[in-house]
C-alpha cells in the first residue's frame, strides 16, 4: 500500500516524542481516610518521621492521623486543640503544625505513644498571619509561608517571630496565594512555591542569617497550583501541582516535567503536601473541587497516595553550607550576643496593617529568572520533531 510507509513513519514519530517527553511511574492510594465518602473530610499537611510513619490531620474534626507504611495501619492519635495544615518535624522529633496565625507543637514523647494528650500540644508561636508551609534550617529556625499575605516568616528556636521576606505576589487574581510550600535545597537556599503564578522562587540567606536575595528559579504552566514541595537526595525538587492533579519534577538546572497526573477520579485528587519516606514519595489528597479535580465526585476523597519515583528524599533538616571565612561583620550587622549559640536569622516584626512603605526584606517587583524559564518541551524534542517532519515529507512525496 502506497501510504503504508507514511503511516509507519507517523507512528514512529509519535512513539519517539512520547518516549522522550512523557514520564509514567506507579501511583497508588495507600490509605483512604474516609472510605464512605469522596468529600467527607479535608486533609492538607503531611509529614514523615524517621520510623517510616506519615502524619496528617483533618481540618474539620481536628483528628490527627498516623499511617505506618510497613503495615498500612491507620491510627487516630487524638484530637488537636486547633486545626493543623502545614507540618514539619524538627531534628528532635517534635511535630509542628500551622494553624491560622499560630504554630502548634506536639512533643516527641507524645508521638511515641498510641495517643496524644490534647493538653500537651503546645503553642510554639503566635502572630504568624496566614501560616501554611513549614521548613526548618540546620540551626533549628522555623520558616513559615504566609499564603496570600506575600510574606515568609522566621521563628527562632525560642519562639520569636519576624518577617524574613516580603512582597511576593501572584499573577492570577483568582488565586492570590504567592508563597505556599517551603523547602531548603541541597544548596542551602530556601525555595518557595508560588501557587498563583505557577512558579518556584529561591531565597539566598546571608552567612550570619537573614535574607540576602530573592530570584525566580523557574516558571511553568506545569506548576500552576504549586503547593507543597520537597527535595530528593539527588537535588530534584518535587512539587504537588494541586490544580492539575499532578506531581511535577524540577531539576537543579530548572527543567520542568510531569512525573504523573490524572483527572478527577484519582489516584491524585488535588494533591497538597508531598513527603519522602524511603525511596517513595507520598502526597496528601486535599480533594478540593478545583481545576482538574472539579467536580469533587466521583473519586476517592481524603487519602494518601504513593508515587514510586525510585529516589530517596534528602535528609531533613538541611544543613546550610559553611560560609567562607570573612572579616568581622560590618557595623550595620549585629554580632550574635551569645557566641556558643548558632547564629539566628536577622528578623523584623511584621509591619502593621494598612499602607506602609515596603519592608527592608521586600522582594523586588520583578524577580530575575535564573532557572531557564518554563521548560515544557526540551530543545532536543523540538529537534526530533523537525527531523521526523522532514522524513515524513520525503516519504509522502515518494509514495505519491
């Protein structure tokens, strides 16, 4: 048949392009926290301890869940005094949860038991507006994203709160969250998910603490709805793109690609927070009926999904690289008052509500993009398409 070679060439071209640009990994639901309904409860935060157990909380009932990965057992440890969203462990095994403008702390000895005493849950910090994503640095300071406030806060080890960076904005009026998931990278810099803009921002810290600079690491349509983020040990950043029901990977060079994505019937349903345990990535399904997850039914509902990415997560908390020896700090930088203590980030109290001048740590209006921009289709894929098109034209002329 005259057209047979043309058809075969077309199929070959699509296979080649698909094999280069697409990624597929096994995804499964390992815990359905509300088997009787697809819309019954809401979970957002997710954290993994060193014993291979995951923690999450229902925002409505305030129940704290623990999932043991080796057995699949799901426990309800008790009821929190306040709802809990973003979660993170410190190096001592205490669990921190964002709650409105408050940070809660569950002592490690409470988590060692089969249930927690709600009275033992502590208020670690207050006056943290919009508290959401949490990340610890190597000195034990806690960084907190402020959602649509455009701020990132820092809480020192003794619970003092200050504004670390300010002025983040969203490109979409329908989604104003401009700083969401937080994670320290292997390079010691703090990365922040911009949900509305579909972007990842990157903040460099001063050696003595405090913000040095902010830059736009990468922007991509694949990152719309960027929520929680976490790093693998190899330096790749994994992002829960909630509006797309997707897990997205960003390489250290700024290349963006889908790891997996699906429609509104799972196994990903508005994924909010990713967390590594072993060589698998887990994600909490927030299951809000928005974007690719609309409508909310049918589907699974509040659940934990496993994504077999085949790499381990980086050890937490991340230790910042040791700075090069420097001379005495300039007069404008206050030296630490107690040399035996780790240096704390320089902080300022949040500005009062109302029109004010930009704070000292404000993010520039236009962030420099150093990560190569949106990498939706690599250059070599485009070149491959061009070669295939040329071959198709030659084959078609020969068969005519």
